[in-house]
C-alpha cells in the first residue's frame, strides 16, 4: 500500500523494477513472455479504480484501463491466452473481459451478487475459475467467458484453484476476520476440508483387491484437513495442497 508495484527476481531475491502508482494496488499480473505487467489500482479522490499496464523493459505505462464510473472496485486482473485479453473481477460480482490492444470492454457479466475476491486460470488458460463470497465458485470458458460449471459451498469462498494434473478443484474460504472473535468455531465455518476421492477408479482398475483392502483404501483416500480460514489456494507441482 505504499503506492508502488515491484518486480523481483525469485532466484536471487533482488528487485528488478519499481512502478510508481497513484494509489494502493490490489493485484499484479505478469503477461506471458514477461514483457508486460498489469496492476490493479484502487480508486483515489474522484478517480475510479483502474488497471495500468506497464512495459517491463522500459518501466513506462503503455495503457490505462479505467473502470466505468460507478462500477465496483476491481479486485483482480489476469492476462488471458497470448496476452490478448485481460479478465477483471470486482467487488460487485462482475466479470469483465477487456481487449488489451484497444482497452475496450468486450464482455461484461454479473453472474454473482456478492464480491469476487479471486480468479485463477487452468494450466493451459482455456478455462478459469472465480471465487465468490456468495458461497459459490464458477468455472468459465476463457474464449467465450460463458459459465461451464458452478461449485457450491457452505461458506464464503476467498480463493479457488484448479489442479494442473488432475480434474480437481480446491476451494478455500470462511468467515471474515472482523467476525472471528464473536463466532464459535463450528458455526463460523473455520474448517477447511480437502477430499481426494479415487476409490472408484481403484475399484475398476484393481479387480483382484479384496473387500478388506478396498475398505482400507477408501478410508485412506478420504482425507480431511482442518485449519483456519484460507485466503488463497494453490496446487503444488505434485498436487500437494498449499495454503
């Protein structure tokens, strides 16, 4: 919130570039090829929130996409395939698709009534998933931005991620921190459950296994992790759950 966005070298820990902003930033997205950087900037004074796109090499701003007046504050923005599209989600449950070259909004949807705090792509960027405070997460087609499937939860969802290896989706969320001290653990939905179910696959592929072995595998494969409220979910290289 020091009104800057900074680019770091992960291997050495050295700062590569620093980009001056006019307000605090919420999200940074690096384009494929590492040539462009999109920064979601908060509203300030009489200015709406916007997405500022910088050239990483020259540190110069190459485009500024302003949200429409009265439009809810943008939360996240990610570059789509080939850096041609910029997908933006906001606090009003809106989903917007901008053309990077022209800066024009080509698609605008509002399938949710509450804030969308996060979105993430699949490994091939052909689909993406958004997490919403209305207890749902929705999978979309990147090209058409039409919904494919909706996942229902019993708590507000703060983040969602798709596995790069398996057909798995992980959702994380819970109650806002402001209400933590006034709510009991069970009623506040602080538990996070991640369930891996491949018992049916093992049953079909391993006919020689005994009934006792199947029951043991079913018990072993249904794992439940209990932790605090999750703010972000990601899959590791081997589908190891990280938070």
